[in-house]
């Protein structure tokens, strides 16, 4: 029982922390790049939607089972920007 509890609550190694930090940086860069491309207004509405969907797929590749976190943090920013650029409000 003690082994099970210890394994369930182990602290991440420095290598695991570094790997997660790298994945976070990659996701942030991808989000900022996508937002910049959408903000330029040169994409069709459908292309902007496709870019947003592709960005979510990238997030899920980097962080499997965390789609809800992407939907809470990044999706509203993307929707708001698409709404502003394509005058959907």
C-alpha cells in the first residue's frame, strides 16, 4: 500500500519538467503565430476556422486528454479574434 501511495504522488523529474516546459513553449508559439496570421485578415473565414481547428489538434498532440484546457484558455481568444476580423458580431 505504501508503494502505491508513493508512486501515485511522486514528484516529476527535472527531465519531465523540462519536457513539459518545451511543449508549453511550442504551443504558445503556435498560438501566437496562428493569432497573427488570423489578425492579418488575409485568410478566408473558412481558412481561419481550419487554422483554429488545426491548432487544437496540435495542442492535443502536445497534451493528450487536455482538450478542455485548450477550450478554456485559447479557444475564446481565437473565436474573439475571428469574430473581430470577419465582423461576426
